[in-house]
C-alpha cells in the first residue's frame, strides 16, 4: 500500500505543471485538496527560453527578461523590419519562470513539491498509483506532462514534424545586433531540402541568443547546428570573435495527432504531452497559459479527464500546413515569405493566437501559396 495519498498528482514541473499547480493553489475550490507536484530535477538551471507575443501588459510581465516592439523577417530576396504594435514580442527565461512559480507554489499549504523520478503509473479501478524512485503514492487523478515522441509516432494518420534547434547566447567584441528588434525568421541561409531558419533574440547590441532552427522530421548531428551558427555569425553578421555564454537545445513536436487516445478517466496528459504545442509553429507557452483555466474549470466538474476536448477549427488549418511541410519540407521558406510579404504581422499573430474571425481566417489563408494547400486539402478530403 502507498504511504502517501493525494487528491491530485501533477507530474513534471515545466511550464504546464507549474502553471497548473499555481492555478490550483490560488483557487479556493482546491484549498481542501492535497496536491503533489513531482519532477526529477530541482529546476534551478536556465535550461530553456520561452517567447510569445502579447498586447500590452500581461500575466508574465514581472518575469519577462527582454521584449521587443519590432521583428525582422528575411527570405530569399525579401526582408523587412516590422513594427508590431499593439503587440510586443516577449521573452521569459526558464530559470526566472521556475524561481517565481516554485516560490509561489511552496507558499500554498496544500501543495507539496518533491524531486523524484516517476518510474511507473498504475491505474486501478478506484485510484492511480504513481511509483517513483523513492516512494509510491496514490491519487484520484494524475495530470502528466512527461512527453515521449512515441506517443505521436506510433500512428500514420497525421504527420509528425519536429521544431528542433540549438541556440547559443553569444557576447561579441563589437556591436553587431539591433537590440530593438527580434529576428523572427531568417530564411536567407541554405535550406538543404528542409525548412531552416535563424532566430535571433538580442539582449543588447553585443549580446544575443542565436538559434539554428528546423521544421523537419529528423534531427541533425549536433555539429551541424553549431556549424550553421558559426557560419551565420561569420558570413551574415561579419563576426568571428565572440564568447559563448550559454547553450540550449530542444525539440518540440509539430503534429495534429489527437493525444486524447492516451487520456483515461483518471489520467490526463498536459502541456506538450497533451498536444498543447501549437502544431503549426511549436509555440507552447501562451497556448498552455490559455488552456490551464479551461482545465481548472473542467477539473471542478468531476467528470472523467478524457472527456475534455480542445479541438477547434484552427486544428484543421494547422493540419493542412503540416501536410504541406511533410510532403515538401523544403517549401517552408516560400510559404512564410509569401505570407509576410502579403499580410501584416498583426494579422499573423492574431491568427496564430486563434483569435481571428472566419472572414479574417479566409483573408489570411489567401495570403498563402494556393496550389500546395489546395492539393493538401483534396488529399485530406478524399
């Protein structure tokens, strides 16, 4: 028998796990509920960066590390700097997010955070047993944010791409960056049969995070990402002398696969593991923050966890883009270049936020190359 029992167990103290724990801690409905938050790490390192766009002030402003009022887009023979008002492009460092949220979570008397690795989850008729490296716990419901690519790749109905990257925070001897703008996508680099771009977040005129990013189905050897960053610094920014302050790497699933097949009455996958990453872009942070209130409301109903459904019409739009990128992965730069050439970033951001009207959807879609998307639509229909 397990030694400790909880009403809820949250597995994983990433963005989804911490946002959910904090939301439950602040809600009077859960004051009498015992909640356990588990993660194999103490979350004391700066292991990732999250970015998002937002109008005006927002929930995360206190921990925003840097923000920009302009973005830069570059394609083949086309480049432009955009004023994105009323939006601001914002960046949150992992370490700042972890510190702020864990401090709040530790202040809630009904929430316990433990650093333990989960080894097995065993669902029984009346409860769920969560086995860790140190203990066994029982609970009524599990919210699990641990993602495994096999969750999505064991099927063939929906394509599974990855947004994979390696990034360096570099400090240069001379000022080479424009600190007033974030480079959203620079497709001027060699595509090599994939969708490849550079992504730059300048902290100052001599310090920036530079990421080599791909939308494709396979990862590259680590050396290839780093070689691309070196070449970009040398060839595009005329910089050969710099110091690497930090490194980060990651892979975010880009898929419209319906993760509901993994949910049960008592176990719900959240965050990336629940399909919360925006399929067409990989952006997860704000998508997660918008889904947490819906999950909180649902938890209060006491209904089986598998019944919650987030699918809307934007899921179908995302599916068509992924179908196009999966069949012709090298076409990504043409799609995004045409879109940024013919539509303003405010509409693009609004569409990606899933906040547009149907008429705005149509106008946005007409800004994309028509033949590949029409072909993808016909294949899906028939």
